[in-house]
């Protein structure tokens, strides 16, 4: 316990969820998407699922802006819903909302985010961390592949979700975010619960990838 207590929480949460993070990153759907083996329709469907999750995240952010635990993490430069909607208008046309529906796994994921925002601010941090820091890091690989594979303009419509125009120095921003995690207003037991929720967040994300893989099985 002493070693754990001495470990910065940002390090603890990253290392404890590493296995789940890797499982999400290496899912068959994401591997096929990044490998250029799926069409733009698969990328579009993935972007649709993100919209449902981020809408839950950012509706929760409005409620938690002044919360003593989650409030410090709510930073406007991270917000993604507007960019996702611009991407969807590019991918699906101006009537992009018509017929839009979440996969069952996406609905479960968004519902859990909303539940945490409503009832457990510390749990909401786990979802905030897994999504936004992932967007700032690995998300840039997806943007680069999407631009090259489907011909989107660099940092333009179709990939704006991955472009954080208000964050000029992502490395510095991530350092600041990790400092917020290290200073989180939670005791050791609550931190363990946040770590467990972080693992759950990755599992929910993996479930979405699994269902997307069923919709877009790679042809032989």
C-alpha cells in the first residue's frame, strides 16, 4: 500500500488500465480501419457512435462545471460535439441526424457516462480521462490515416473531431491534465474506484468496436 500511495495517481490510472487500453486499440475493427481495409462508410458509422458518447460527456460537463471533484477537468478547449457535428454533416449531408441511431453497445456506453455525471462525479472523471486524453494522443493517428485513406483535407471537414484548435501545445496540456489527476479530490478508496471505472470505460469502448466489427466484417 505504501508504494501505491507514493505513486502519482496519473501513473496509477494509466498503468492499471493498460491491458484494457491495449485491447481497445487493437480491436479487429480498429485494426482494419487503420489498415485501410474498410471503406469510408465504416469510418462514418464510427464517427456516428462517437457523437452519442460525446453528447453524453458534454451534457454531463455542463452539469459538473462547478463540481469540486469533476469541475477542474471541465475545460472548454476539449469539447468535441460541435466538431463531430461538422464532420457528420460532411460525411452524411445536411440531414445527418435523420435515421441516426446508436448501436446497443454505444447506447450502454453513453448511458453509463450520463449516469456517472448524474450520480458520481469522480466516476465521470474516468470517462473524461479515457476519451479526451485518447483523442489528444492516439486520435491523431486515426486522423492521419483517415486523411490519407479517404482523401479528407488535412485537419478539415471529416476529421475535425481530432483537431484541437484551441490547444496549441498538446504535450503541455496533457502534463497539466495529469497534474489535475494527481491532485484529484478523492481518498485512496475512491481513487481505486476511479481506476475500476476507467477499466470499465475501456471495456465499454471495446464493446462498441466489437459491434462495429460485426456490422463491417472484413471480406475475405
